[in-house]
C-alpha cells in the first residue's frame, strides 16, 4: 500500500522531507538549511529489543553519547535503528557518512535495545547546546508503530 508522505506532519517527518528534497535537488545551499536544524533519533520497537527498565538512565546515556562538539557530519544525522541478523545498526536517513555505515558494534548504542518489550516507537529529539554539544530536547512516544514504519518504507521506495 502506498503512503503519501505529504499527509504526515511532525517535526521528524518534516526534517526527513526537507533533507530528501535537498538531496534530490543536489543543491548544497538547500542541503545546508535542514542540516543545521535539530534532529531526531528514532528508536523502533520489539524486534530490535527493548529499552532498559529505567528510562531516565537510558536517556542520560544517550545524552552522554552525543555530548561531543557538533560537526557538520553529525548535524546531518537522523538515526533510525533497523533489524539485522547480527546486530542492531544505526542508519543515516537519507545520507551515509562517507562510504560506510556505522553499526552498533562500533558505536555507543550497542546493547541499548536488548530485552525490549514495549510496542512503542520512541523519538528522542536533540538540539545543539550553546557549547556546541548535543542535548536532549524532547521525547515523543507513539503507541502505534505501523504508520511510522510505513513512512520510512515509502521514503525508501521513492528513491
């Protein structure tokens, strides 16, 4: 079933659409605009494991993992976890860093999605602090995962 991306309205979907339009236009000036905005890390549900029991501790570990000076490469990152037979990996949407993707085997997110039981999608919003580091700005939880997954699949299919 086809999904109309334009019918969805949320900060993370708006960012995804802006990045997609800029990439298709191959215009660096268009690309620079959305890359300097806040971005969201999307944590998908059950097949990827679960959040630890203490969500506050987990969020603190996310903040610590991103508490590094902001760089252009990191500013362009909108992360989404995806299933893999060997590990849970982080994927750049719609961009890749250089020629490789960075999996959890080499990043601070390894093990964060184990033993997960809830059926929600968590969207953790990050913003750049005054010192150039990334700070957690907002957290959203969606009980219905199907719509968001449809949006991601539609985005991939439109390429």
